[in-house]
C-alpha cells in the first residue's frame, strides 16, 4: 500500500504592498493546490528583539528612530485606530485575504537613506535563518528585484533550500537591475514573465530545464476582477490625506519612487514631477514613494507640496489594497510616474501612462507608455498628449491570466533541482 505523497512546503516572504499584489495570486494557487503547503513570512518593523540587538551592537541611532515608531505602530494596531505603519497595514491585508501568517520577519527601520537599506538587509540576514530553520520549507519563493529580496535569496542559498524566483530576466534602471540578476544567480527555479526574459536567463547560464515561461501573476488577478469603484474604497484603505477626489471623473494617478542610483536628486526629481501635476491642474490621486534610498528627499518634496498646491483636489495614500489600486489605475485618465505597475498592469488595462525618468529604463512595454525625462515641459506635453489620446487596447505582453496556476503546477510536479548551481553554456 503506497503512502500519500508528502506535500511540498513553499515558503514566501512578503515585504511590501506592491510585490504582495503580484504574489497574491501565486500564494492563492499554492494555498489551494493539493500537493503544496503555503508558508507565509511577513516583513515588519523592528521588533523588541531587534531593538535589543541594535543596542547590543551599538546602533544607537537605529534604536532612537525605531523604538518610538515601534511603540506607535503596536499601540495603533492594538486599538485598531489611526494610520498605522505600512508594514502593520501589510500584515492586515495578508490576514484579511485569508492567508495564515506563519512567521514575522523583523527587518524594517525608519529612514530612507542608502545605509538604512543596508541595515534592513542586515536584519534579514540576522533574523531569517532562524525562521527558515523552524519552518523547514522545501522551496523558498523569492519575488522580483526589491533590495530586501537579495538577502532573502542569500539565506536560502546558504541553507541549501532550493530557490524559485519570479520575474527574473527583466531589465530596468536603478539598483533593481543588479539585485534582480544577483537573485537569478542564487536561484534554482525561474518563472520569467516574457519570452525575452526567458532567453536572458538562459543567456546568463541558467539551466533551461528549470526556466518556465509563465507570464506575470498580476495579470491573473486583473483577468478575473470587477473594476467598479464603490463608495468604501477610501475608508477601507485608511482614508488617506487631503481632499477626496471623485474617482468616477477624470483624474491623474501619481506614483513616483526614488531611484537609488540617483539618490542625491530624489527631492529635485520629485519636485519636478509635482510641479508638472500642478501645471496640469487636475484632481490627483497620489501614492507615497516607497522606502528605497532617496525616500527621505522625495517625501520632503511631497510634504512641501501639500502645503502650497492649488489643485482642485489632491488625495495622498501610503498604500492601497492591491485590488483597489488596480481599480484606481484602471479608471485613471493618465498614470504618471515610474512604478513598474505602469508597465505591466497598465498595459493589460489599457491605461495611458507617462513614464518619468530611468527607473523602468529598457523594461518591455506596450503602446500605452510614453517615456520622458525629468524636465517639466517634457512631462506636461506627454500628459496632455495622453489625455487627448485616451485609453489604449488591452495588451497581453505580460500574460494571459494563467501564470499562477502554471507556477503551482510546476512547483508540485517538477523534479527537485540540485542546490549546487552549475553554469550552462549556450550551444
């Protein structure tokens, strides 16, 4: 009598709203697959344990900034009120989506400097090995190119855990370009989103037997979504800051992240984009810049803009639940900034995009994107051109809505790769 085949345990590290939105359909497919067991690790602000360690190793500046933020976030979470940290909000989103959180990974510090990014990476190296030892996953699923994913992949590789990597082989600007390719060389199983990316992975010496072209999992969500906007979209995302815009009327959606390799110009670049929005003078929905190096300068520019803008209405959010973000992106007249969502999701939705700066340089895109530099007159002209054009036809460049099922099927049935990496030469 044959015993039932043991389920493969797939550990996923979730650290930020945007990658969580892309990982969620994959997590759901793993969760419901009879041959797989999902293990969820969520990155959070520094815990008491990490604070004590910061003191022990003389990181007094980290202690000062972290302890007060830690206390505020915990109290607000405890009493379910106030605008809690984006990391506390992420944990709530994951739980509300029906996922069990198996472990919390204390990693994030206040601040948006380059050294803060390195300290966060150090926290991952300190804390993640213990969590993975306790969970004992068969495969560690690592997403894309965010800076905190590099130490996640390093830990998995050192612990001899096979690493599956999504969205490898893409190209772009900023430090993400280097991190993505570094994670590729640490990973054993690859799930690229386009044929060009698949070819790049093989060109980088990866084993073609473990490179599976599946598409972008985010498209799976979009293919099944109801995009209607209801009256509760503001309240369920924390209400935001500023005047509510009417999302059934024309508006700009703005998301401009700092570019790590342009760290010293983060404030100046954000000011140029905000001045452009002021010139266009339309209702604007903006999302707070992410926590990459340069966010201190970018955030300062946003705070100054809040004091003097004269837009008809301006709403600022730290984060949205992923489906609500896609609804906002779908209904926007033009999306302005440098989010990768403007490349992938917006292409499938047909939303007009003005892509600003170098952060997504060379990334494959559909016809809905006009790429510009940081000059105000250039951005204004591009926005007006896109407003006049309106929506674009839907593109399936990044997938047809079946990526997550393909990933789950591969993870459950493929032969397990050796954790000893080999370079495969091109024929």
